[in-house]
C-alpha cells in the first residue's frame, strides 16, 4: 500500500470547535497525539498488549477498554475532528493515560508500525459506501488487509462489525480469499454476539433503533 496515493473520501470537519474544545486539543494533543516524528518514542513506551481501533467515532469502546485493561496501550485512528475531540474531553476528565490518537486516516501511518505489533485490531461499523461505483472507497481492501496482517501478531484478531448487508458480504468476500486469516466461528448464530467488554456505541444504538441487525466478525491471523 503506497501511502502517498491514499485518497480520503470522508468528511474531516463538522461544526466549528468551541473555545473549550480547542483548549482541550491544545492542552492534551501534545501528550496523546501520534506523530510520525515521535512514533518511535511512542512505540518504545508501548505495552506487551497493544490494541488498535480504526475509525473509533466518539471512542466509547476505546475508552471503556482502556479502563478495563489499564496496563495495555490503546491506539485509535479517527480523521473526523469533532469525533476525536469528544474522546479527548473524556480522556481529560477521567485522566486516562493509556490512549494514543492518530487524528487522520490510519493508512497514512500503517507503514510506521513494527511487524507483529498489535494484539487486536477493531474496525467497528466502517463506512459501507453503498453504491457499486464507490466500493473501492471501502477501507476493507486487499492492500489494507496486507498492512493489517503485517502489524498484527500471530494468533492476533481483527474484529469487525457492521449493520449493512452489502458490507457484511464484502467483509466475508475479502477475507475468504486470504490465506493468512481464519474466520473464528463455530455456529452462524455467533455473528450476532457482541464481544465481551464491548459496549453499545452511539452508532450501534442508532442502528438498533432503526431495527438493523449488527453482525460481528472475528478473523485470527494464522
């Protein structure tokens, strides 16, 4: 995957940040933002257990898991400013010390991580890009799975969720042709089971209110 050819199609900005939110960014950003220039320092202070959530939205699960496993480091990538600032407010309020944020498209930094660095990677409700002509915009692509496979430890797991039918099929199609991942499932009913210690996010609650069925997929690296 060539980072200089990556094109981001989503939105990065919404409402203008308030003075309070800008204050949080300026105060906390230098401590928790990942930069390519300081990534080596960040990695040197990493834990035996390292987790990555891609497109974490408001960061509900990232925050919850960071409190359950305080000795682990949680890396989160989210390009949408208004979303990651909401997480930063919670981090500041609750004095969380084990979350690092990459405030941009995760694909721009994947090559900077060491081989076999992460224990688990989460991709929850990725944008389905429903139109056929836009399917190349979906983040789950073969070159991206190559990158995830490289940074994921052996027997590490990628956990994905979606409530969109097209995305459910797409995920299975993309992983079906992989020889380095194995779908972890014993019975088809397991795709409806949310992982232990995961909580309902704002997005998943919205999906349920719309009577959409959320499917969960677990793929282990061989």
